[in-house]
C-alpha cells in the first residue's frame, strides 16, 4: 500500500469510541489526520445581536475538543485545530499533508449540510473525495425497513416498524493506535474571548453541572445507569433518563448506539433496571433526524407542514421579551426561563411547558422560541429542537403522537408554589 493519508474532519462527533470515520481512516490508510475547525459562522451574532452558540454551549464545546485532543494524543495521534471557513481550510490542509481522501459524518440540518456541500465542491476541484458516513443515530439509515423518502411521518408507526424489522448495530471500540503524518503546526484551541463569547457564570442553584468531553460522558453514562438501577429505572412513570446525557449526545461525545448497548447490557446484568425510557428517547432523536433528512426546510417555516402559520398576537416583541426574561407573571414559566438563562439547561418537562406557553397562550411565532433555545441550550441539536417546537406549535409533520411528545400541562395546571419556583424565581417577582 502506498503512503496514504486520510483527513478525518470532526464536527459533532467528538469521540474516539464508536467513531466510524476515525476507525475506517486508521484501518484504510497509513496515516490519519484528525482535524477540528472552529467555524466563525457559529459564533457570529445574528440580527438580534446574539451568537448562534451561547456561552454555556461554547464552553462545553471547547472542553469537548480539548478532551478529544488528549484522547487522540493518548493513542499516539493528535488533533489539528484551525479557526475559519472549512471550505477554505480543508483544501489547504489536504494539499499540505498530501491527503488522499476526507472523511466526515453526514449532517441533516440545512446550515450544516450547506457547509458540507461547500467543502465537497472545493475538494472536488482538487479531485479529492469527501466521503460521508452515518454516525449520529442509534439505527443506521441503511438498516431501516424503508428508504428515507418513505419513512412514516407518524412516530408511532415509525417506532413500531423499526423495532420490529431493524436491529441496532454493535458499537465500535476505539482504534487502539493512531498514526498521524508529521504535524508541523497543530494549532491551539481558541479561548471564549477569541470567539467573542462572554465567559459563563456558573449558578450555584444549578442541579446539574456539565463538563464537555468523551471522558466525562462515559463516566456520566456509567453513573446514570447505576443511579437508575437503584431507583428502579423509571418504572411506573414517564421519565426522561437520557436527558441528562443530552449535551454529550448533541456534540457526539457519546454515540447513541453505544448508549443503547450499554443500557441493554446493563439491564441484562441488573434486572431491576428498565432501559426502555432511555431507548425511547434515543429513538425520538433518531426520528427527528430522519424527518429532517426527509422534509428539510419545512421545519424552519412558521407554517411548518400546514398551509398557513398559526394566528399571532399583535405585540409580538413585547410578549416575547417578557417570556425570554421570565416576566410573564406565570410562576412556573418564569422560574423555568430564569433557570434556562442562568444555566443553559432545563429539563424536558420545562421545555415543553415554556414552549407551549409561548406558542399557544401568548400566540408568539414559535420560530422565535426555537431560535432562542438554539442560542441558550447547552444541548442544542437542530433536529430535536426544531422538530419538538414545530410539534408543540401544531405545525409539525406528526400531530397524533401526543403520548410521546407533549408532556406539558395547561398553564392553569402548572405548579404555582413549590421548591422549584422558590429556587429559580426571584423573590420580588414571585411576590408581585
């Protein structure tokens, strides 16, 4: 075999376990060249003056990239870091390191696929191939019992057919050893200041602390399974045990496939543990990704899959500002928004509740809420975020799976007192 180098372009797959692009590059080439690019697109303020990536997620990302670099170094390799446009940087690196091919994991949301297409076009001019892999879902696309264009829009139907006719592939171990070409300038991981992102302030009231990286992710997964086993695994109620892992799943520090098999194997060894709620959440993530692949831009329109958008209140700006700042006068809604703003994270029930209130009570354009979540959430994932918001607004592609999607109570049924509200709602607001 000739001296062959494959460039491994990391994006939302910041792990060495169950990472097909890394494993395949190591297997098929003499050298693998791992690369991560900080694209200014994700850190540039939008029309409202807010960056697409908030401070908590940006810090989590930096921690995750740093952990990936250390993991690769432990295997004998390294991670090359650059900041700029991938369509400019990747061809330059390909030429500098005499790369034969570029590997990456395929994305489904428009922003990400547009970036991939620009890179592909730039590499094609050099007669280089950008090879796409599937690595963000529990079920592999090729193992589904239907082509993407024929995937059932109903989650209930999708779930039934996939569970009956498909199997989850085994997950891949880390490649053991990585040989990189001689790297002359590995580059440094930027600081938050370099990215024009304000350093987040950790709130002492936060129930959960999130540190980025695969090392932390694997430890959290282990703790999560053991904790759920002690608590009966969520039997007897609708719980969301995968939600605590969502930041690591969103950046690919954990693969859904590995989480699935760890949960299944843990259940075999600990019969008291019930893996089904976790697997259901992973399947919902799969569903939204496949729906994005099938329907694309419809998820970003105010009218969604409907002929027209929902009726809206006249004073959109004022109502939206009160909602995002936790000043609606509804204690639970305001407490949840204060928690989101202070920590970058709220649980699944709170997300459903605040989204339901913004769209169905305040009659504000649901896309504004989805964009706000994109800015704020540490675990933002395009398909899950926009898919859920469209469903709650009544403009999604599946409006019949309420027992899986919508756990939000009507506003008059939300708690008005309690420890959660006392914790997150400022006393002056609660008193008024």
